[in-house]
C-alpha cells in the first residue's frame, strides 16, 4: 500500500471528488498508489463510471455484472473481464 494512503484507501479515494473527470480520478488513484495505470486492473460494477473511467486512464477493467444483466443475458463487451462473483474473478485472475 502506498504510504500516503495511511491505511484508509476508501476515505482517500472519496476525497478526490473535487477532480473534474473520471479520467483524472483514475489517474490520481494510480499516482497515489505509485503504479502505472496500464498495470492496474480496476474492478467495478458500473459500465458508465468504472469501465469508462478506467479505460480513459489506460487501465484494464474487471466488471461485476449485475444480476439483472445476467438474468436478461445482456453482454457487456467493453471490459477485459466480466464476472458474476468474486470467486470467479479470483479464478480468472490466477489462471
């Protein structure tokens, strides 16, 4: 963990609300973690914010497909990984 985060990642990420764009938020997160954006797999459940934001910053994205989208078999093609539960994500990432 990056030393500037002081063990409170969620609070620090919330504190970035003043940034104007999704891209800036994701780039600032990468900077805080001291990791190149291309080395980050961003995990989220919002196509509009998580997938679009991570891609605009040059990150890869794992998308937690909501139950209603799975139920109606709506396929999301933009993220690199789509998963329905975290155990499935773990299996995919560790392959």
